[in-house]
């Protein structure tokens, strides 16, 4: 009898939530490996088929659909599908399916699975680069040496690890201790030593400072009219400033030339992007020329780092406006419910998207998966904004 009870205790029930989380873990884990120098093309294609099929079933069978929800879902899947076709980027279809089926699982659990999957996959790639399974490309940056640690470029793993930190902070909310803060700072220093990437290095410091000044101070409350207005203006304003500065850039002006130097040549390339491509409703395929076998292109180098610029040109007007609305809505709700850690994550992403394209990488930045759970007011929405009280050992 005890044996039967033990079996029952550890029995796994494959509910919609369990299937969604397992599927998300599988996709996020393989997605990181696929962006590294590991050759897993066949595995990646198999996982793509499995994930698409599973998510389609979960989406169709999970819950009843109201007219409002159906119309919104049709808009989302149509926009993503059209952009998938025009850009030939099949992962956008998976993103759409994850988004539509995200009500299956509690958002905090999605964040946990994202953190575990992407962090473990990143560590595997980095270890593989040090034991000779994959190559560790080395880049000379002025007087410093940057290591790619098994990825094609030295900026890949700092991006992932910074968003891992944001995920961890969201899971812990206001319960992070001084020891945890110290560990995060040590990791940030170590990543900078390996990658020499200043952007994530300083932005991580900014995130931790915001956490200490905003999340830990009870007097600062985000549920105020000024923050409400700011929440809906932030992302459109960031997009406008980025596009405007791209058009205004000229090499003959000292101010723009200095700013371009600070941004590592991004302004010049953004200006060039608008010369090469026109803005379209459903986007287009953008051809880049940045690296070959770990060597940075010396001639005709072209790459769009800015998420806002890449989105407006590559994903098109429709999908860009949908993303702007989703993130603005999430920030508004975070302010409305005084969820400071969530607000810090969304604001940090807005700053980062000015110069890098990660606002659609849901495997390590799963913020978008929160949108359906709030907008459609699913049954799990009640626990999203619950913030734990501080314990004695907390900051």
C-alpha cells in the first residue's frame, strides 16, 4: 500500500499548464543552443514542429473564447504570420503561439522555466567552449580581449544573463537579500571581464540601483497619474527618438558624430538602414553582413542593433504598433498595481531596445507572455501582482 501511495505522490498529471511549461522549457533551451556555435540544426527543426503542434492544441482546447478575445487573437496571429512570411523568420510564428496559449500557465512559473532553461543552456555552451567542443572566438577591442564563450559574438551571453537577472528579480520580488545583490554584482563583473561589453555592465548597475531606490522604498508608489501617463508614453517616445535621431544623423555634424562614437557606430548604420529599406506595413527581409566564422566583416558591414529600428523596418508598422501597445499596457498595469519590480523590468527593456533587439526574444525575455493574462483577465490573473512581504534577512 505504501508503494502505491508513493507512486501517487510522484505521479505527473499532464495538465495544460504542465504541457505548456514543458514545451516552453524545451523551446527556450534549444533556442539558446541553436544561437550558439553548436550544430543542432536537425534537433532545432524537430523541436520546431513539436512545439508548434503542442501549442496549437493547447491554444484551441484550453478555454472558451469570447468575441473580444477572438478578435484580438485573430489580429495577433495574422500579424505574426504575415511577418513570418515576409521576413522568413519562422520563430515569429512560435512566439505568436506561445503568446496566444500563455493563459495555460501562471506567469511566474513561465518566468522560472525561462530562467532555468536559458541559464542552464548558456552555461552548457560556455563550458563547451572551454573544453574544446566548440570554439571560443576571441575579439580584440582596443586594449581588451573579448571572448565569445561558444557563441558567434561576445555580446550574446551578456544579454541572456542580464535578462536572467531580471527574471530572478521578478521571481524574488522585494525579498532579495544583500548577499544575493552581492552575488549579482560579482557575476556582472565576471561577465564584463570575459566579454568587455559595457552596455550590459552599466545597465545592470542601473537596474540594481533602481531596485534599491524604487522597489525597496515604501514611500515611492507607482499608482499615480504621472506614472500612468509616463507608462503609455515611454515606449512610443523611445521609438520616436530612435527613429528621429537616425534621420537626423550626419557625419558632418560634431554632435551626431560624437554620439555615434558613444553608440559604437549604431547611429550611422541606422541612418543607412532607412536609405536601404522603406517602411512597410508587414515588414520585409533585411539582409545583414556582420560576421563570417567569427571574423567581423571588414567591408560593407551592415547590422541593425536597435530593436525599434529593426522592428519598424523588418517587422513592419502593424506588428511594431502591436508590440508598443502590449508593452505600454503592461507598464501601465505594473504602475496601477504598484508592482515595482515588474515596472523596472519593462523600463529596462525600453532603454535596452533603443540599441539592441531583444523585445521579441521571449525565450529569455518572456514579458510579452504576461499580456494575455492581464488583458483578457484570466483566472490566474489574481496572483500576478501579489508582492511578498520582506523578511528579517531581507534588505
